[in-house]
C-alpha cells in the first residue's frame, strides 16, 4: 500500500510524503504506481518551471519514497500572493485527485492530511 500524507498550515497545502509500493500489480505493470509517479513529476515540474518556484524534493528509487516541500505555497516564504495560491492550489488539487482514486483503490492507496508547521 502507498500512503501519502499531505502537509498544510493555515489552510495552505505546501508538501507531502509518499511511502510504500501500491501492490496493485507487478513492478512495471502497476498502473496505479505509474499514475502516482506521473502526477508527482507533473507537480514538481509545474512548480519549478511554470511557476518559477523552488521545490525541495527527494525521490528514493529503491523504496519509492518521495518527499516534497514547496515553501513558496506559504505567505511567510513567498510575497507574491498569486504564486502562493498557484503552488498551494496545485498541491491541493493533487490531494483531491488522490482522494478520488482512494474510492476505487482503497486497498492500495491511503491519503491523509495533517496540520504541520515548517
């Protein structure tokens, strides 16, 4: 099972951790794992390139664990309000997309959110 924990503070989503293999299918054939990887990389690239913001992330290829923190989603790190909302909104959209996936893949995916200060 893959567990994804989203971080937010004062209503702003600013990061997440993904841990574990989904176990939906064999490695290389797991469409759920592929979807998670594609969505995560889209998010990273969008924040870095389209929003010209720094995103700190680590990807452990061996364990498939991923950790992402985008400080630009938070007012105390980013003065451009539009950029804050764009970055936080993108992470929030990922959260809701995954919540939709949980409805069908609840045996393979767990998604939660926690309030956490940086």
